[in-house]
């Protein structure tokens, strides 16, 4: 009887953990189209306030992420292929897009004085694989 209770409790914990992972956007990616690969990553945005204390993570309104987009360009960085929404996941955001194999450039869609270190960045998509590019957007607030 005791082993059944332990097994039931362990199963409940596993279900809760999996649900939390999915809800936070860190978990199982959506379906990948056949013949494509994926680009995905986490997005941080800051500073959010003019004065932020070191070691203190301020709460971030979801609109901070929802108002911004990433853009995938062709390999020359001249023609936009798609815009990617940033999905809020607490104090950071996530993004994901399926693309055909090839070389692309990732950048942020301009919004005010926002900039992102390391972007624009060229990347390669391989069929069935995920390319991870984390993005740190600097709002310019000081």
C-alpha cells in the first residue's frame, strides 16, 4: 500500500513539473514541419527602470516582450523572411520559428533605441535540428 502512495505522489510531481516546463515556454517545442529546422532561444530585455539594483531582478510587464519582435532575413540580410513574436515567460521571453534549411540573419525589429549585442547574426538551419540564439535586448534606459 505504501509503495502505491509513493508511486502516486511521484507521478503527481512529474506531471506538475512537466506542466510548469510547458507553461514557462522552456519545454517541448511545437510541431516541426517536415523538411525544416528550428531557430529558438530566450530573450532578456533591460534595463526596465532607470535605476536597477545589482542582483535584483525587476518584474517585467508582458507587454515589454509582446511589443517587440525578432526578424529573420535572407542570407544577405536584405529581405525579411518572417517576423517572430516573443512570448513572455516571467522575467524573460522565448521565441521559436521553423525555417527551411539554409543561411539566414536574425535581428531585432527596430523599436525606439533598442539594440541587441551580437545582432544581426548569421545562422544556419539544418533539417530536423534546432539552432539556439539567445537575445539580450538593451532598452537604452539609464
